[in-house]
C-alpha cells in the first residue's frame, strides 16, 4: 500500500518549478550545443532551456503523436520525434547531443529500463563526455511510483555510471548521470 504524504509536503505545485529550473540550470551549466529532451510533454522544460541557452539546438522525443504535434506548433525551435523510450535505439536524428534532459519521466519506467535508457544514451547516443540531467519524483524511503535512489544509484554504479543527486524539497531530486570515467 502506498505511503500517504506528510501533510506539510506540497508536490508537485511548489517543487515542480524548482525541479524544472534545477534541470535547466544544470543543462545550461554544461554549455551544450545540442540537447536531447526526453518526454517533451507540455514544453515547460523546453521553454526554460531555450530561455537559458538561446542558440542551442534542441531535439526532442515524446511517445504521444498529439504531444509532438502540439509541441512543434508551440515551440518551433525544437525538432521533435515520436518514439517510445522503452524501445531502443532512439531515432538516428537524436544522436550526437551533448546532454539529454528529462523531467518527471524516469520514474514511469521500470528500474531496468531506466538504467538501460541512461546507459544507452551515455554509451551510444550522446557525444563523449555527455551527461543525462534528470529531475524526477524522489521521496527518500518510498519506492512505490517513485525513483528510489537507494536502489537506483548502486545499480547505476554497477553499470559504470556516476550519479550526482540533489534533493529538491521533500518530493523530488535532480540527478546528473555521467559515465564513470
């Protein structure tokens, strides 16, 4: 049975914006020329990335064709592809990015697919030295329907990945995942 949230924890409304800003700041701090956004959705992250990095090339992937159509109309600066992120490889047009970014997406995938996607991105898709910057639901001590860092980090490290994480309030974290070397 899922744990009830503590009454003084407010999510996503208060932490949602902080997570989006945290991911956008970390992506911009890497000074990428080309960014892959996974699960574009409402374009909330897309807009933040473009605001912080006006000259960046943005490539996006989303599962829903309607989302791809709406996002393309709303933010024509992004090149979007419809693709199921549980099916690898990704479209060839998404390769060669410096950074992959995602918000509130990874926890939707089973553990092995989370790690499989990140390992694929770092080993096959992103440029050498690339990183994945992820903001997601992460409640310490609660694994149901959340990204459980106490499980995720050791499994990632066993695959040769390095994970830096910063808790954002009670319900979320921003992760930077890179190759161990």
